[in-house]
């Protein structure tokens, strides 16, 4: 049995369940060219995804690749290249996830797909209507009872280290 791992946009973590289940398996992230050509995605978001994959690659001993193209086609080619019999992925609730896996199955029917449950950050299961309301409810649990910036010494920006001008007397004569 040989396995490969699909790293997708919602699994950009070294603790991703699929990566954790197959730490020695080659992994692939694909920039979905058809999706990117039909949707406007901000460059910082693309850079964030690239940086996340780069960090994963740096933390693993197994090979991690980045490609651009049709995700299902690239995954099928990647699995064939590595002689894989299994493709491991972490579940994603989007319809595209199922469509991509269906596309992989059509291109490589012998490949067994293993979907790992997604990592839960919180036990909260209520409706999420606004982020900050949600965050207030789960912050303690997600951060282990801590504050996001507690104990972190934030660097001063260049602006805050410059001597400040006193404008109080500017308009007085």
C-alpha cells in the first residue's frame, strides 16, 4: 500500500488529519486554475496559501509539491507518479470537494480515497451569524483560556518609535 495526501485550502496545517495519518506520504497542493480564472481571489490570499504549503513542506520529511491546474487531474497524475493505491484527504463541507474526488475517481478508478474527519477547533455547534459574537464565545476554548496577545511582546512599529510632535500649541498664537 502506497499513499499520497491532498492538501487543500482548508487543510493548510501541519496538524491536518490526513497529513498526520500519512506523515511519510508525498503530499500535493493544487492551485485550482479553472476556479482561479473564474473568481477574483486577492493576491494576499494566494500568498497566504502558498506560504502555508511552504511551511508544511519545511516541517515534513516527505516530499510536498505545489501544482496549478485541474485539481482532480493533478491529483490523479500525482498518485500515478508515486504508484499510490490510496489518496488521503481531510473532509471539507464544500460541494467542490466531492466533485474533485469524483473527478479523481473517474481518472483513476483503482485509487482508494480515504477521507479523514476535519480537525475541530471548538465544541461550539450553534449558528454562526457574526464572527465577533462567535469569537467571544469560543476564544477561551480555542486559545486554552488565554488571550490572543497575552504574554506576547508586540514589536513597535517604525511610526511609534519616532518622536511625536506636540500639536497642542499648533493653532495657538
